[in-house]
């Protein structure tokens, strides 16, 4: 190989090593604020309940409720709650 070929390879390696050094210094010493991605599961977790009439799952806090003795029955809407009340048995 010619002297020119070795010179090019040497400059390429030096440039690559300088780039790696830059990346190491930047990541370890210079702490830049990074945007934190929201991961699934971050935040508040709420119980889901199933409507016995239509089978829809809804957050417990948004459900329409009917008390039956000591049991609470949850519905997705007033329409489903009314249908449940009218159901015989």
C-alpha cells in the first residue's frame, strides 16, 4: 500500500477516535437535560369495572352505581343502569 493510503487510514482512525472521545465527554461530564419519555404505566392507576348489561369496562370513578344491599353494581351509563333495574330476577 502506498504512503498516501496509510495516511488516509491514519486520519480516518484519528477522526473516529476524536469523535468517540467527544461522545464520552459529552455523555459523562456535560449533563444536558433530556426529555423524559412517558412510559406506559406512568401516572395514576385506576380500577376498571365491567358493566353487567353491555360488558363494557369503565374506570370505577366514572361509573354509574346502584347499591344492592351490601353490593355495589357499576354501569357505563344511566341507560344500562335502567335496563338492569328493569330486568326480571
